[in-house]
C-alpha cells in the first residue's frame, strides 16, 4: 500500500525547510531542494539516477508552489496524489 500525506501543510513545511523533499508523482521521482544559488526541482525515472529527466531553478521558494506539474496542476492540486519518498515534517 502506498503512503499518502495527511495534510498539504506537511508537504509545504518539508519544502520550506530547504532540505531535500522527494516524492513520486506520475511515474517520476521529484526532488525539491534549496542549494546555494536557489531552489531546484528535478525529476528522475528511477531512484539514484544522476541524469535527471529535467531540472528547473527558482529564485524563491514561493515559485515552487505555483510550478505547473502537469495540465496546469500545482502542488496544492496534486498533493493527495503524491507518494512521499523523503520528507521532513
């Protein structure tokens, strides 16, 4: 049985810590993390893959919450469909 989040606020808190937040969504393992030069989202098809399918940089954490994951859906829209992989909450 896949693990699901109980509240959107758990995902929001984990991302805001700046530590890596990872979850499965739509067949991809997404990772969100704050690095020295900004915030990043990248996605891999498998765990521990050094060649992401894509990578996108953001200047502010708030931009991540409006990022379009698919069909105009943001984290607020998809949070119940993700499978947490690594989170802080």
